[in-house]
């Protein structure tokens, strides 16, 4: 089981699960349960209440949790190294390998800029989504 892709995924889920759960929990804690009751009073099924009432209200927490997990997981290299035994490469491991053993600094720098661009695009999408939500609701 150790040194496989599954063990890397399991280890990363274990490490980053709290970063996803806490924003969602905070959003659920702020949820006004009267809205859920109103959905049931209007004869909505449980699925429709979840889809049309709960998920739109919890969406900012899901998006924040996704960003909190995406940013560190893209650059993770300790968990894949320990759980995968160095057999499976992720972007953080590849960058470290290029700067360390490979001594290929231009490729390591290019990979680092690629990682930075991915993170910046994700953060820009989050800011745009948060800005649109604020304009709609505030």
C-alpha cells in the first residue's frame, strides 16, 4: 500500500482535509435554518432543498476551502516524497529535483513560474467570483 499513487492521495487528503472542512463548517454554522424549513414548507424535496437553498448559501465556504487546499497542494513535496517513496513525481517534487540533484536551474525556474501562474489564475478566479457574489448580495 505504501509507495503507490493511492497512498499519496490518501496522505494528501489526510493533510489537507481540515483546510477544506473548516470553511465549509463556518458557512454551515452561519446558515439560517429557517430558510431550509421554508423550503420544506414549500414542499421541496430534500435534494431540491440541498441544491437550491443550502448549496448556494455554502458556496463561498466551498470556494474558500478549495483555494485553501489548492495552493499548498500544488507545491506539496514532503507528503508525496514520504508516502510515494520518490517514485511518483508531483510539481513540487519536480521543482525540487531540478534545483537540487538535476542542477537545471532554468527548468526549475520555469516550473516555479508555471506553478505561480496556476496559483495566480486560481486566486484571480476566486476574487472575481467573490466580487460577483458581493455585488449580487451586498
